[in-house]
C-alpha cells in the first residue's frame, strides 16, 4: 500500500496561521476521536444486505467529561440543506450540545442514534425519569457509490464501540470510520482534519480544530493551493454522485453560541478554497463547538473573532485536502472504484503552475 503524505508535508502553503502538534482536531485539549471501519466482500452487489460493505462510523467527544451533565456551547450553519443529519434544530434553537457527535452514512443515522442513546442512558440513569432527554447528534454523507448502503451495516453497537475507542491524537485520516466509503471530487475522500493556534487581542492562546467528512464535488472544479488541478489534469474520473460535506469544529476558547454560529458560517469560505460550490444535491453542514465550560459567560469580545474566522477558513480547507491526500484507492460494490488522488502528478501540476506564475 502506497504511503500517503499531507500537502503540508509536501511543502504546499496551507495558510498563514500556525498549527497544533498533530495538526488535527485532537490538538484542542480534551477532544477525543474514535473510528469503527467496516470493509467486507468484493464484487457485485448482493441483495438482502449481503454487501460488499464499505462504510463505518466516527465518534467525536468534545470533552472527556459527561456531556449531558456538562453541555457545551455550539453553533451550526446549514450551508446547503440537502443532508439528513439528526439533531440540527435543537442546536439552532438552544445553542447547546449535550451529546457526542457521530458521523456515518445516510441510511445508518437511526441505527447510530440508537447506539448513542444506549451510551448516554448508561452514563445518566436520570434521563427520562427526573431529567429531560438529550439531543442526539448524528451527521451523515451518502457512501452508496462504493457501499451497500441499503444493507444498513452500521449497527448501534458499532456506534458504542467507536465512542469507546475515542482517544487523543494523532487521529487516523482517509479511508477510516465514516470516511471508508466516501468520495471527494470524484476521487477517494473520507476523514480529514487540521488545527490552528489562535491568539486573542490580549495575547491569550487557544486552539481551533476542524474535522471533515468529505464526500462531494466534481473533479474539474478541484483546486489545491489556488491551482486548478482538476482543469489541468488529464484524468477523467467516472461516476459523479451528488454527495455531502460535514465539518465539525471545536475550540477551547470561551465563545458564545452566536459567536460559534458566526464561525460555522465561515466554513463555506474554506470549502470554496478547494473548489466546492455546494451543489444542489450536497448536504453541507458545519457544527462549531466550544468545550470551554468554565467561562461563566465571560466570552471573548466579538472583535477577537477575526483570527478565529481565519482559523476556520484555513483549517476547513486543509481538512478537506487532507481527506484526499491520506485516502487510498478503494474498489466497492459492482466494481465501482474511487482512485486515490495521484499525489506525484498533482504536485507536479501545482509546481508547474506556480513556476509559470513566478516567471511572469
């Protein structure tokens, strides 16, 4: 299996802000991520849920403590509402996240939600008796090009196992967890992540991390570091299927729900850096969370937000690019193939383009 590298490791400019130790979402103190990957069978699709299976689930814990008892502030932006994610209206209404965040395929949302419910009921015996029920958050993309999605192979216990596996970074990226069967710009996509170190105007330091579940785009639109790679490449990827993009961002900065919603809105600018236009069939969401629960309503000033806006834009774009750079070629059902982004060819196109600009 070919070893993959990030565009940053290969010398491409990914933005002006410094990154965290692992350059992923777990650089934010307290954040944990767990994956459960399901890869079974080859060849033609077999009816009645027999596969081939190319799917999974990813769990994101914004903080290691009990989220139901110590909820986080959150804000969400629906960039394009074609998706079928669970838990969006409650966050829009209250600005509260009181459960883990799970990512999976479109038709497994309810099975994953059942697993999260079991997980929270075990942690919190008061739920449904003397306390209100939590808001379950499960976000999705459609992996049906490679996966037997009708088979609904992700089960409730897979969600629980992903939650139990949640750990500090560095996290695995590419064909892993919910990203196993995903496509980006008609190439292989999946899970990608990045982080930025941010300072407010008083010099206090924070971390902002983004994680992308990338499953969208047309290859001819693909941009990398400002270079129209999709237009320049001689490759002609097959099988366009409208997809989606889920972006989850977490910071340890003390931000209000309204400030977090502002940050979530800037994610679309990061998407645009990669060539995304948020096509009609694409369900594109950004959920932003502050895991700082000790703020006592002493939030940062709105005038501190510009550096956080830049962090969201840069880390969103780099997360999407990382999802492709780390993904491997995968064959799925009925011989459908998503090829890995050809890194050597891609880097040559970028260098030729940049060299041409310098010569002028």
